C-alpha cells in the first residue's frame, strides 16, 4: 500500500530551485524524486528501511510501533527519508513547515551525491525498489506454501546472523560479477515460469542455492550427516551467511531466504560504514545551500534553531551529523591554508602553526576527494587531529554512579581516537570468521572470534550458536579468548558449554 504521492505546485518549484543550487555547487547526483506523505506513512516506510513492499515480519511492526510512540510522545520526529536508488527516492513529511522542506531537500541532494560517488556504494543495486518487492513476493509465497510461522521463525534465525558480513564483498571483482551475472541469466527463465522476476543484478548465489538444494533433495534418503558438503574454506571468511548458503543442509526455500536476507544486508552495509561521512556530507551541503542561497531573511533564526537541534551532542554517544560536518569543515579549512604535509607536521612552533596560511585554496577540492574514497574508519583515522578534538570537546566519558552523571574520563587524543575507531570497527560488534566446516572431522562448524581486547558477551555467543545450530543441524563451535584464556564455546543442540 503506497500512501505517498508525487510533489506538485510550490513544493515542485522549491525542488527545482534547490536542485539548481546543488548543481551550481558541483554536486553530482542521480535523478531526484520527492514524494510527500503523512507521518504514519513515514513511520511505516522507516520501519521497513524505506521500502514499501518488503517481506512481512514482526520486527517491522515492532519498529513501527516504537516510531509511532516516539512521535506521539514528542520524543522523536522523522523529517525525511532518502533511499539509495536510481532514480533516488526521498519522502517529505506533509506536516513539515516551509523551512523544514528547504532543509530536507538540500540535505537529500547531499545524500544523493554521496550515494552516487562514494566508492563503498559503487556495487550496490540501484534497482533495489524492484528487488525488495520481488523478495517480498517470494517470501509471501513461501509462507503460503510452508506456513507463516515456519518461514518467519527461520527468518528470525537468519536475521540474528545478518551482521556476520564481510566488507570486502562490497568490492568483488568484475570477473566474479560477470560469472554471477551469467549464472543469474540462466536462472531467469525458470524464475519467470514461477511467476516472478529476479533483478538482473541479483547475486547468482541464488542459482547455486537452487541447484544445490535440488541435489540435496535427491539424496533425502541418505540423512543429514551425509548431505553435508562442509569444508575448510581456503581462507577464513567473515561472510557467514554466504558460507551457510553453500555448505549447510538447506531446503531450497531456506537457501533462497538466506540469499534474500544476505543480499539486503549487503545493500544496507555501505550506509552503516559511512554513517558519519554520509550525514556529515549531507549536513555540510544543506548548511551551505541554506545560508548562502535558499534562506529568506525572515527564515534565518528558524533555520539556525533547527540546525542547532540536529547538531546537538550528548556525552553518551557521538552525533554523526555534528562530527561529520565539523570534520569536513576542518579538512576544508586546513587544505585551504596548506595546514598539511611534511613542512607543517614538522613545525614545532605552535604560534606559527596557528598563523599558518599558504593560501592554497584546495579545501573544496579535498573534501570532494575525501567523500569519494573514504568510509568512517578511514575518515576518522586519517583526519581526526588533537586540535579538532579540543575545539569540538571530544573526550571519552564514563558514568559515575556516585554523581549519577557521565563525566570526562580522558582528554588524551590517542585514547579518544582509539575509542572512536573501536566503536566504528564492525559497528562495535564482534568480528566472527568461519574457520572450519568439518571441525575435528565431525562435520561440525567452527567459527573464530577476532579478539581486539574485548571479551565476547557470553549471552551473545549462546544465542548465536543456538541459531547457527538450527541452520547447520550439527554441533557448532566458537573459538575465542575469554578472561585471558583461549576457549571454544560449544553447542550440540541441547547444552551450551565452554571447552578449554
């Protein structure tokens, strides 16, 4: 059900005006489509990741309920939503006032430019609206055939593992993409016979899934142990879902469901690893367009108030809008004045460094270069400076139970930087790799935790192994370091226990 509608009249005229400013500023974006909707529709869309025709699942309803309550009680408000597609779709809230609509439109053009030009989005499927709709149709058919609860329960298991991805998969080789395309084309005729289409760029793993599932079906009399095709990967892989598709004893529909959820997880992955940069870039341009072009004199105070609200920082967590925009501005300032390179870095006179200005004017060129190639980790790692942290009051905080407040824990630059990077690495979640699919020659699955100084949450390990067991159908293991000792957590279908 689509309750949004294309913009017209004054909003369409405003869109054309803001687009002209974006083009003049040098932004390069996909064709932009704005639709307007009420807040209930925005909540529905937001709960479904921006896609109106996704597969049915209880978590979308739960997210919708939380968003609705947040709006009802004045705790949160969604001003806009923009989707990485070509054309690029964005949804405007009907209740927004005129200044809000200007800000949102300018912000959206920043996101659109980032989607189109940042390297981490280069291999994303820009036809994802159609792909998501196809996915929804297929999963609904599986629910009709195998039972709603059966399919939804399986989806629950897979979704609990959807963070076990490999960022390197975003840069798969052109040769591999061509091979997958050829396999996908062979499968397309069969999909059409089934009454639905898979997008041309859908991963050909799905074709492999079906072929493998048919082979498994032929061997049903053999039993689950002999069905396994498990093996030790040539090198450890973090693409756990991809490994399960290839080696777990799955029915055809199960392999297809994992493929669907894996494809969607990889589609959203670039947005997760560029949150600071993406929001910073969009905020930089909405601020630039509004203050230099789009604002009437009567709107300046209202804009300043709205902008300040978006940029507010708390001590509990960083604000990606604020950190992103300020770091981009800092880069622009430094490259305009030549505050980089060997000569500047080796200068020990702090007064001279404060006055430093080679009048290079390279700032705008530099930030466009940065937005093209970096993700959040490389952005922070390369461009965060002690001076920036001091100006922005970026410190590490910890909760003091005696005072009931978050208080400054450290002003040390290295500590601040490392904490930021650790929060960004794999989104602060454990990094898990497939080590062996035939552990101890017993067809058990062995995963390894890449330990960076923080022990695994045992409850997380327990839940993960239980869900993996439901898919692998054999005992599963997780190697990690816990309390300074190597341990392998083991789940055999009944008991979760450590094996030292």
